[in-house]
């Protein structure tokens, strides 16, 4: 019998790692901010689909890849205020 909880945790971990690596693979903050913007759009769609496990993984990936005061987040926040 397969442990579904373990399988779900594995998938969440994979999504988290993928999100953070896709953000951090860019050298410039401008491009990292653009990637964060795309993942925020994905997170909004996941929320509308009531897929909270994947939503939590995407948010965690964004949080791991950025920090408060980071130039990436400053650019993202300026763009999102428009």
C-alpha cells in the first residue's frame, strides 16, 4: 500500500524546489521579479481551483527564493502597486 500522505509531501517538496530554482536561476533582480510575478498568477489560479496544497508549495517556493528588503521583491512590489 502506498502512503498517500508521503506521496503528497514528495510532490509538494518537488514544486517548492522547482519554484525556488526557477526564480533563483536568473542573475538580475528584474528577471527574478518577473518570475515571481508569474508564480503569483499561478498561485491565484490554484486558489480559485481550491488546490491549497499546491498553493502552499508555490508560496513557500517564493518565500525561500526571496527575502524582505531584496531588490527582487522591491521591483515586484512596485509593479504590483500599479
